[in-house]
């Protein structure tokens, strides 16, 4: 389970800590357009909850301007 923060405010989350629904094999993207301002510096943070002992961020993370499709490819 993870929570995504932008400038200290929660903007997205996946998984459920209560039911222990993990996001281990999920690929996802988040549209932050409504939260950012051009020319301003922003801070992105991710809080990861790991109840199995092998979690965390273990795959590459990409910051971009295009969303991913369900297959993990960039949408054009």
C-alpha cells in the first residue's frame, strides 16, 4: 500500500492497509496536473506500508508528462 504526496498533501493512494490489499504487481500513473503550477518547485514524496517484510519501491519509477496505459506503455 502506498500514499503519494505533493507538497505535503496527500494526492493519491493505492492498496488498503486495513484489508492488506497490496500493490506489489500493479503499474499505475497519477495525474498531478491540478496540483502543480508551472515555474514553481514541488516536492513529491511516497509513503510505503510493508507488512510482508519484502516491500518498498523495488522497480523503476518514472516522472513524466504522459500517462501509462494498462500495459505499462506510454500513451501518445
